[in-house]
C-alpha cells in the first residue's frame, strides 16, 4: 500500500505533538523512518518558531533532527519575499519570534508599531500567528495596508491543536486585518505550493515517491493533493474520521496516528 513512498513531508502540530505533549510512539516513528531509509522533511504552518527552536523541542522529546530537515512558514515566507524585494526593504511584522527572526535573517528592515504610528511607510505587512498581538499591533498593520503596503500571510490555519483542544490560529489574525482593510492577503504556507516545492527540493524527491502527512484537510491534504503528492491523514489532531470520509477533500490514506503509520510503512517496505 505504501511501498512506493520513499519520502515524507510531515506536519508537526497535531501529527508529532499537541502543544508541549509528544505523540505516543514519536521516538519509534523516527527510528522507523531511518531504519527504512525514508527521507523526511518537517513542514509546519506555525510561524512562531525557527527551525532551531523545533530541533530543540524535538530533542526534549528524545528525537535528534537537524534544522536542515525543518521548514517553517515563517522561513518560507521570508525566502519568498526575498526573491521579490531587496535587502533593507522596510516590512511590518505581525507575529512572534520565529517570524521576526526569519525576516531579519533575509535582511529586511522591520518597522515597529511606534514607527508606523509616526508615519513611516513599509513595502509589505507580513502577518502570522501571535500570542502577543495587541490591538495596536494589528491596527498599525491594517493602517499600513490601507496606505498601500502589500499584505502577505504566513498561513491561513483558522486554529491550532493544543492540549485543551483547538484554539484560534494565524487565520484568525489574518481575518482581523482583512476585515479592517477589505484586502485579502497573499498566502505562502500550506495549502499553497511554495512549502511543498521547497520540501521536495530539500529531499531531492518527486511527487510520485513523496507523501504529505498531516492532520488538517484544508491545508495539509488539500495542498498535498494540489501539488500532486500522495496524501496521508492522521486523526491525532484537528480532523475527525467523519469529516475525512464525508468532506470534499479526500486523502489517499487515513491512519489513527504516527504509530499506525509506522506499522504500515514497516509492513510494506519489509515485504
């Protein structure tokens, strides 16, 4: 069933962990991929952390994964914008540390809310999930967009899985700004093609031998389908089996969790 799959692009929140709680079997899952020589890239729409932060989180869970295996929507967004704007371009950022650091790493000049209030202009307003977004931070972003700045969103996720259940995500931040401006953002993260393309370049893979593993139909599965990848839904995060079976977006395979996926990979690759 999965014998043709030689590479996995893995979502993280809801697949490998919920909040600060690792999924059961996480260590064994990575051991299985390495034993079977399955390539992997971890691609997350979460823009709050850097790749190094994720390696540290995985290390706390007992898994050794280098930052070269990790693609965040923050880094994908910064790289995408760097292809279109020069070093030193002024940008306004609505987001947490991961997005700020990714934009600085690409050489952008980050404008503060105080500077925006004082009349400084920006070429782009970049928005992602933030636990620290105040009304003023959001309002100044909207103000700049109304004055002509381009509106770019890291990802459209309406919620994210936590230990207590789904909570508002980046899509809620984008909706606030969109409602206040009447302008829709350009989306970089899943379900758009950019992150999938970056992941396959890192893996040296093709859509035919690569599967996207995620917990959300609207981003992971819809984006993987659109990119021509095999798609695997795990039911450990946002999407329920009923939603998967009765919705308009259909994964190629459904598993309860990564433990069940690892068992199937082992069975198919060792036959």
